[in-house]
């Protein structure tokens, strides 16, 4: 077992709750602002732990999505962000 698989077995936080290892989540939001407020900390924590993320965003929403991620302290200028 390598270090990254050990990290993935640890609980992660989402919306004020601690989730068990390998959770599945679904959320309904009243606004885009609420969606980002709730999900960005979850995304950042996962990336900080070495998890991978795949985001499907329309071309017209891409810059705003990257801006919001950067404002949460998520590095978006590396080669991992697809164009």
C-alpha cells in the first residue's frame, strides 16, 4: 500500500460533516455562489491530499470557474488545468 492510497482512506469534510473514506456526494444548491461556497473547501482538501478531480465546465464558464478555484487557494496555473 503506498502513501497516496493510505491518504484516500482517511475521512474528508464536506459541508460541515466528516465523510467516511471514498464517499459519494450529491448536492442541490439555490445559487452558484452557494454551490462554490460549499464545494470549494471539499475540492481543495481533496487536492491537498493528492486526490484527483475532473471538472466539466462550459467554455463560457471556464474563466469564472478558474477564478473561483484560485480564490479558494487552489493552484490553477499548472499544466493540470485543461484548456
